[in-house]
């Protein structure tokens, strides 16, 4: 399975013109995949036009054997800006706060100080949190 990083996309939605988003991860190197991801992020606000796409590298994911999961880590959301689409998690297992993108949330809503579990991966600038799930106590 592979995904593609979109370094930058400039676009217009029905509600807002001249938008841009950086470091968007999409399922395929197609305009349709970019539009699908943007509409999911904007929760139904339709993309009217794509003005520019700067493609990044393909991200190849290796699949683990069925039933074998990656290491799950717990942490606390230190900062999350839903509008900007990113945040940071503080974890006891890692010295620095871990960056995460809203695409790692799988549709969940997070707030500062929420307890979460996640897996770690490597992003373009170092370790990142992926597959983030809210832990409800």
C-alpha cells in the first residue's frame, strides 16, 4: 500500500477562496484523491477548483502480519488546532513532543489535554504520531 505526500495544494472551496494546505497525505497521485481528502478535512465544504498541486514523494507502507500490531504508546495532547490541521502530543516514551497531522485522527475530535494512544512513524522532519485514538476514561 502506498500513499502520496502533497507538499502544497492551492484551492478554492464554496465557502472560502484562495486556500492552501501543506503536507497533505493522499491515497493516490490524482487530483480526485486530493479533492476527496480536502472535502473530508473541511467536513462537506465542496472544493470548487484546484489551482496548484506540488507533489511530494510516495510513502510506502509495509503491512504487518495479520494480528501483529505496532507498538501502541500513550500520551497527552499538548496542543491541537483543528483549523490548521495539526498538533503535538507529549509522551513519556519520547523526549520531544510528537507532531501529528489531522489525517492521523481518523475522524476523531481532539482537544488539549486529551489522553490518547498512538503509534510512531517517521515524517519528513522526524518522529510523528500516527493512528491516534482518544482514550476515554
